[in-house]
């Protein structure tokens, strides 16, 4: 089995990115550190891809944007489109090119990333998501490649540059908004909890209920694998309980649109029978009837900050990993109502 850059880093007592920069003879790495890394490379028999290193050192000025694995949903979600817009705007101003990478499975994405890296076609990668046990992140970290996450880092936290909202606080504030309207039976609808934004928003929802001495009812919580459902059995079951929730926090505007559709099909009035608050404040929030109250996560700014940090670390490779929190705020519309006393 070929020796990895991570093994060289462990023997030399440095980070994988330091090994990668040593291979490129980056001037930010001291001569002493370079000598230590090169001794470790020689001891382990590690052979770097000098062709890629040489090409990358010629300043390709290209950033890869990695979408989550999906055959459809990622292309329909305006959060990703708005974030890419922010990345592109910043890159255009600084004369960097960006290219979008996606695939129907992780191996497809990894193959593109490997090809671009080995040919020296890219300076770094921005991932538009963060999730647990992701082989793409593992590959980028173990190869010492520069990457930025949009979302909180689950692994390699101290070595990872990431841009995020405080999703726990946002989930808490959205739930407390409903509590302030008099709701006590509040549900939560979210996506796969391996995506950290969804897990954090649910944590914030639970925190708010507990702070106000309200029960956390597992029957009020629904996890959806896709924001656009053909089979709506889980949402129908949520609404058909003996004491259904009077309000629901939904982790995405598209899911909230799906919930609105199912409510109409079953004769439920919004906000008369059910108040809804969602996330992202996308175009979808304004296309619904009634329009959705939604938490604006400032998608464009997330992209701008990610591109800014990427370019800053490309041009200043000795910087420490940065963590940036972009603020959120609630946009009030017509999908929530105050309960009568």
C-alpha cells in the first residue's frame, strides 16, 4: 500500500498541509521544518506528485466548489445557488475561477477531486456542506489539500477552516418565536441528521422547549430524506395525531412548501390550524401561500466569506485555520399566528 501524506505528517510531527507545502517548496515553511519533513519522506519512501505540485505552484487561481451527493435535490435548493453566487462574486473581483463539482455518489465526487488535484488544476476546494463520516473530507485532509467548509466541522476541527451560522441558536430563537406566540405543542421537521446544520437546528429546538419547561415529544419530530416528497405518510401521521402540534419548525423552505401542500390536501389551514416557521428565506418562502416566516441565514454572505478565506489562505499559506460565524435573523410573514388566550 502506498504511503500517504498523513503518515509522513505523523512521523515528522507536522500537519498534512505542511507536508503538502513542503512538496511545493512553499516559502512559508521554514528550512528546519522542510528538512524534517523530507527526512520523514525518505524514511517512509513517500513519493510526492511533483507534476501536480509544479503545476499548482504556477498559480492556477482556480477553486473547486463541491456540492453534496445528490441526483437532483442539490440543484433545486436555492441555498446552494445563492451560496455559489456569493463565492462567484468574490472570486470574480479577485480574478479567481471557480468550478462546480458534484456527483450521484461519493466515489464519483472523489474521482473528480483526485483528477483535478493530480493535474494541478485547482488551488483549493469549498464544500457547501458538512456532514459526519464524509470520505471526501477525509481525502482532502489526509492529502494535505486546502479546503473550506460551509458548515461546522465535525472532524479535524482545529485544522479546518469553516464558515457557518450558529444553527443551535437559530433553532432555539425560531422555537422561542413560536413559544412567544403562545404555542406549546411545537413540532420539528428536519433533514438527515448526519448533516450538522440539521442536527444543530434540532438541538436548538429541543433547548428552547426545555428552557420553557415544555415537553420534547418524539412524536412531533420528523426526519425527511428528501425535501420534496412523493410519499407524505410521515407528515400525514404528524398532522393526524390526537393532539397534533399547533406549530412546526422546519429546517428548510422547500420542506415547508411540502408541508403546506399536505396541509391543503387534508383541509388544514395555515396559520389557522398550524403555524410554520422555516429556514433559508429563499425564493420558495415568498412563493408559498401564505408566505413563510423564515430564518434568513444570509446564504450569499456565507459564500462570500468562504471565498474570502479560501483566497486568503491560498495567498498566505501560514495562516491558522479560521472559524467565522455569519449572523441570522427572522423574517416575519404570514405563516405564523398568535394563539388566542
